[in-house]
């Protein structure tokens, strides 16, 4: 006996993604000054696709930068993780970032 596929074997369409809680998605730049760091990561629960962490990039002045899109009208909490030349990791305090509409 064949397994039942529901009404006439029709496939159920994928669910429509819910609209984000905030407003429009806007670019937000995060910066961290630590020229001696060999690596800096932005940490936050809003970085779902990258497991809560995203590497930053060091500019020519030694400032670590990362621009990501976040929903306006929402306050996000984040921190930085800096890694020195010996591999020692240092976390900053948790900070709020409010994205204005």
C-alpha cells in the first residue's frame, strides 16, 4: 500500500516568512578601537546565520569595522570579542544599539 500524500497528493507551500518585529532594514556600522588585536568579532543573538558571531575588518587606522543590516525601531545588544597575538580572548561589556527609523 502506498503512503498517503494528503488531498490529491498536493504539496503544501512553504510558510510565508513573518514580517520582522521592527521597521525597515538599515545599514548599521559597528566599530571597535583595538589596534593591537589580531582578530575582533561582533557577538550578538541577532547574528543568527553566523552562530552569534561575525568577524570584523581592520581599517588602515587600526579600527575594526563591520556594517550589517538591522531592523529599525529595535534595540539590539552586542559585545566585541578581541583576540590578541597570543590567542587570548577578551570580551567587552554588553552594549545596546538602538536602530532609529
